[in-house]
C-alpha cells in the first residue's frame, strides 16, 4: 500500500504568556514582567496513512486532534518532526476556515479553488455541482458574513468534495447542520472511500467512526495512546475516559465498577433469525451504585442496529457480584455476525461508568431468501 501521509516524530509546542499587568500603564512600565508557560499540544507523534485508508482520530477536547490535523494540512508548522504528503489535499478544519466573510459565497468558491491550485476554468467546471450539493443557490451571491453556521458548512463541504482531492481531511464539521445534510455528507464520504481516496476524520460521533473508518487513532494530552482497528481503539478511548472520570470525580473515588463478561444460559451465541435470546452480564462493584444500563447492537461493518434508551433501563448494583439480564423477545435479523456493546451510565446518561466494547458476538442464521439486515415480515398482496 502506498503511503500518502507520513508523520514522523511530530511535536507541537505553544507558549502561553501569563501577565500580571492590570493596566496599559503597567504593561509599558514593566514590559518583561509575568511568566511564560510551554504547552505541549503534541508529543512525538508517528503516523502513516496508506492510500485509500479512512482513519478516524478520536480524543477528548484538548487532546491534540485539531492541532495534528492543522500540522498535516500545513496550517501549523510542527515544532519538531516532519510530515510528508503524496497527492492533493482538501481540508475542512473548522467552521468557515479559509472563507473571506466580506466576499460572496460565489467568490469564496473561486477563492478556495485557487488556494487548492485550481484555475478559474477548472472551478467553472465544478461550480454548478458545488452549488447543487450545498443547497444554498439562492444565497450564493450573498456575503458569507450573513451565512448561518449550517450554510457555512454546506458550502465548505461542497467545495472540498467536488474538487476531488486525493486526501480529504474533515474536522468535526459534520456535527453542524441538520441531520439530513449530515447524512448526505456521510454518504459522500462513503463514496470517496469506495473510490479509494484517503480520508482523515475527526468527530465526537463514535458511530460515524465505527461505520466509516478502517482504523482509529486515539490521542490523549498530546500523546498517541492507540492506533489500530476501529473497535479496539474505541475500547481504549472509552477506558481512558473512565479512568479520567474516576481520577477527577472525588465522589466516585471509592467506587470501582467493572463489566466482567456476557454469557448465555445455553452457552452459545448462535441464534436462528426470529428467535428469542437471553443474555447475562456479570458486573462487579465495590460499592452500591444506581445508574442505567446501555446495550448497543452493531453489524460487523459498524452499522448501528439498535441502542436502548440510556435513561430508560435503571439498575441498582450491590457491593460484590451482580448479574444484569438482557431479554430480546426476537431477533428479526438476517444471516451475519453482530457485535454487542454493553455499559453502565449515570442516571442522566451523560457519564459512562463502565463499558465493554464487543462484549459478545452473536451469530444469526436465516433460512429465507430476503436480502439486507432485518426481516420485516412483509405480506405482499394485490388489491
């Protein structure tokens, strides 16, 4: 596989100045007072991405995700290390990045195209497609400063995907805009993937990472702590979230909750389509805890089939060994392997207390001839 992004030993430091001045007069009289702190945003990052790979980058706020992308795109210069790219690159690093607010949407399309090395004639050739994809034709000659955040993203994404880059870099912008347009953007990214283009994707949406990415990189405080298969990296990411939550939440320092295993009374996770299924989840807790139980079911391709309401499945753990039962009245799924994730969250559903990624794999067998994922049991008749 040809390497198109090669990041070797990249670190990025920022100087943060802490001034003690309370007024302009003090600043003029004592220009050197105050202190300077060095902040390590990235520390010795090594990353290679092959042609046609889709790689997700995940991490908490402040972990260095956006800084890494900006270094790769040339917006920031690494303090140390080297980055090599092979092929053309288009980036959506942040809302409206690169747009000139006093210019119209039309002018910004041509400006952005020129920044990517396109001639006016080349931009002429894609302009109608850009406008059609963005769905803001009636506002294309309006100054960008009057655009909503959703309009910004529509136009920026439309330009980035229609210049047909070898490498597409997307940083969180899919979180802006309505769900229909987000789905449209994800479909276009999937098409890029199918065409063998290289994609770097930063998003807080774990489902998008799981569905789109071949592998995922996890950053924490500027360090790379994982780089591997998507499900494994997401497991590590969630584990570190739990560790941070325990360290920073003194109210939970005495608590330790761990999901040990998922088992079936029959000893098998093989299921015939339409059958009922019972599973037992073993949970160990060092203290009593009341929260909510979460269950997710995914296809092997990362498509979410079902997730129960995180606020609708209350459980009360006691110190020691606990068993949480899952009863599925029927599994109307077609042939395939399906991954089960289970977890425990607080009553609001905002904080993950314990989590087990790919806690079990369910194998479904189906005797019919229907295609897809779910057996709908449709009855077809002529009226």
